[in-house]
C-alpha cells in the first residue's frame, strides 16, 4: 500500500514534522507499505485561482502525480483557532479526483484536545470529496507522543479501507466518444482464489483499438459491456499470490488494466524483469506496441535493404518505433506522416525519419509524391482513409502494405468504403496484408532480445505521453484518438 503523509501547517517552528516523523517511522516497520511525505511548506501552492480555462499553476501540476499515486492518506494537522490551517484547506481545494475513494486518516495536535476540533472540521470536507474516513484520529495531546498501539490501529484501519477504483463504460458512444461515456467506480479490493494473483497496477496502456470495443459489435475481441470495467494492457506489482511461481513482489504484465487492483489468473500474467528496462517499457517498446512494429516490418510487409518506407501515425506508439526499426532493417528512405508541424519535425529529429509529412498542411498524396518521387516499397498503415489511398497510388511494383489500424474510421457511425484504387494492387503485383499482434505473440522473446539491447545502448528511442491517476484515463483515451500524444499514451496509477 502506498501511503502519503501530508503535513498541513506551514508555520515556522511547527510541530507537524515531528508528528509526521512519528507515524512515518512506525509505518516503515511494516512490510508492504510505501510512505511518501508531502510538506505543504515546501509545495508553494498558490492561493489565487487562475482565470477559467487558464493554465494550471506549475506547483499544482507538480504535486498532482504524488497525490494521484497515493492509495491512502495520513493528514497531519494542528488545531489553530478551533479548526485546521488555511494552508491545508488551500491544498485540499486544488484537487478533487485525487482524493476520491481513498481512505484518509488524521494525526492531530494542539493543546489538551490534541487537535480533535480540527479533525471534526476536516472530516466533512473529505467526505464531500468522496474520500473514505479511516477510523478515529491519533491525537498528540499537549504534544506528547501517543502509544505505539495508536499508530498500529491507524495503519490497520487504512489498510482495511483501501479501495479499488476502476473505469467503466457508462453508455455506448455514437461517433466520437465523450467523457460522459465513462464512469469512475469504487469497489472493494478483490480477493484471489487458487491459481490467481492480486496485482496492484502501476501503469496502464491507452490504445486506439479500444474504440471499436465500445460498440456492441462482435469482432476478434469481445465488446465492452455497459456498467462493467474496461480492460487493456497493464503492468503492476503482485501484492498477494496463490501461485508459487509468481511470488509477492513480482512485476507482471497482464490484460486487466483500467482498474487499480486486478485479480489475474496465472496463465494470463507474464513475469517481467524491472531491472532489464523500466516497467512501463513493457507496455510500449517491449510490449505489443513494439512487437506490432517489428512483425509488420519483418514479416507482414518486410523491409528490404534500399527500400523506401512510408508510415502513417508516425509519431504514435507504433509509428515512433517503426521508423527507427525500418532504418535498422536497411531502408534507404523513411517517410512518416503526423498531425501538425511540431510532430512532423520530431519525426526527423527524434524518430529516425528522413521526411516528416504534416497531413494537416495539405494533400497527403501530393506531399507523399514530393517526398518519394520514385514511389514507395513498403507502407505501414495505422490510419486508413486518404493515407491508404495515397500509399496505394505511390506503391511500386511488388510493393507491400501492412494494415495495422484505421484510426480515421474508428468513430464512423456508418460503414466506411474502401479505397477506390484498391484494384491497382493487382496491376502492381502488390500485397496488402492485415496484421493482428495477438497472432504473433510467440515472437515476443525474439523481439525483446533485440529491443532490450537497443534500448540499453540508446539506439532505439522511445517516448511516452503520461496521464497521472486512473481518473484521467478517459481523457487520455480521447486525447489519443485525437492525436494528442507523442509515442505511447500511458496512465500512471
């Protein structure tokens, strides 16, 4: 359990750090507890709200991930004038979802009452924010240390009240999804049975293909159900296990993201080495994202030395890896398409591309013809639509297309017609082949063996766009559908 202690007073000479150290030392004696301390005297949170729609103050932004990652809070508060300090109220009011569904306990000090009146005023504030009251406070009466048993009681109560938060599908979207299509729900932490592990998720993946699962249409993977949690790739720490081969403390990748705690069958949990690479890399370059790029360019539409390669959504999760991989496979020229001049420039400066096309700046077909006047040999398609049409026109005889995604059509409410120039593939003796990464999972060891070395020596660069806290996962999903990410879109839990 990750506990965050917040020191509420910012006065000179305050007793708060002493009280915080007392509970921190006792929490440190427990296995399975991770403790962070936030001293509001060092947080420098502003006291004036910005104009509506204005940028979030940097201090507020910097503190947010620490609160989002916490699973429980201990609020250390004095009693000033029969209540708690303004600095603490200011900190509470800057945030909302970061408190929701999490247990909050209080350590208070101040005179004979030990700060009880401050706690009595704080409890309804946190209740309004959806936090969970975790038992009676620990009180430092006249600044005298309580019994150690009081700390044990408080920590026991926190652990008993830790909840699981998950994102559920509220309604099926029509066209572009909206935030109201999702709901954040709080449940008890689930219990495991034989052959299962309980995983505290630390990172989850946000992927465009999930848009199709929001519709009530059978496909290669079942649709999401209304009122039920979404799922997707995640990585986390095993906190309970009934599988001898997967001990507590192991890091595993699995497919039950979009929740903070997951009960995972042993067969669905893959143990990974967090010392080989950062654990989030197993959702990106070392995960199905990287494997998709690798199989697409080595088997589905193999790149040969001297080829000209075109990749759409080139600044996205797959595309940012694929451009560099095409270069490693011997491509003579690598062309990428992305939305906006910033992304188009970064394709060249950071991700191994020779040319970055900004598809928003004009015709994709015209820009591609200019970038590859002699045509292209390979196209990795993440977009469909006008990109696929342009690629077919530019394809050389014997050219190869790997169809990985069609993000341009994911929000369509009616069937999208195929490219009008499809039959020209026959004239060019070209191939267009679909790629579903789940059919190639046996090639993971091969890919990881190569990619881990490239990551270690710096010859494979990866990048992620990170949202903090499960409450921000729906917005992250909308952002990735709108092209608001560079590299892999992840949520840190």
